[in-house]
C-alpha cells in the first residue's frame, strides 16, 4: 500500500519550530481537515538548533523562503512584532496564511482575516469580527459583538466581554478579564490576571485588579 502523502493536499508550512510551532503541529492532528484537505509538511525556521527538535523537516528560513505553488502557511509566533516581521516577506510574495480553528466553539460564525489561530476550547459569541494574524489560546471566552484588530495575541483563560474593542498589536496575558464595552488601544499590553474596567490608551501596559498603568523601572 502506498503511504506517501497525497500530492493533491494543500501543503502547509509552519513558521517557527519553537515550542508554540511544535504545539500547533500536534494540535492539528485533531483537526478533521488534516490529512484530507491539507497536511503539515514542515517548518520554516532560521535557528539551526531547532533541527533536532522537530518531527518534520525545517525546509527554510521564513525571511528568505520562496513559496511554491499549492503552499500555505501558519505563523506560530506569539509576539505580534515577530509575526509581522516573519510574515511580511511571504505576504509580499502573495502567500496565503490559513486560519486554524481546531476546537473553536462559535455561536455566530466569526468574520476574520487570514492567519488566525484558535487553540482548543475557545468560545466566541455572535458577530465577532477580527483582522489578520490573531492568536487566541485555549479556554478563552470572547463575548458577542467584539471587535479585534490585527496581530493580536490573547492568552489562555481570558474573558473578553461583549462589545469590547481590541486594537492592533495588543497582547492580553492569561487569566485577564476585559469588561464589556472596554476599548484597548493599539499596542497595549494587559498583564496576567488583570481586570480591565475602563478604556486603555494605546501603547501602555496595564496590570492589577482593577488594572492600572504600569511603568517598568
């Protein structure tokens, strides 16, 4: 019996063979489309020390890789700045970044751009709209009519209340709570366990319960 990969399947390459990238590779085994519509074919990573840690080959550097016909990509980098940096050369070539929605429980068909990743047991309410390259980690709950910009990272066990607005490049760390209707300015960072009860200016770090602006000394 021929066990070689079906050439008709879309070939997916994961950017980053680090811990998150390898976790994504493991997670897709539970996706019903894996092995039927597409398959993970390897990683893109510039670090030589990653070669011995992956079950699949590292086929190139994401900054210099030339995409091939039939290839799509997943950008498995938690830092929004790194996602922007390593996705940019491929986007300039017209590359397609797939949305990975394994385990997503939604109640209204979220509208999203490309390159979004939802880990297991994420729940979303109706009329969710988001941009490109949003990462939502496991067991997070996002309410109804939430607006999320591009290159946002939302950690595990986060609650985002209905009507909240999250700007581009925002990072929300695990166990944070964003109350309904609150607006998070672009580039802001919400600390782990913080409870955000009012709008957050762009570019600041908020920590605590209730969350206040935090300045590193």
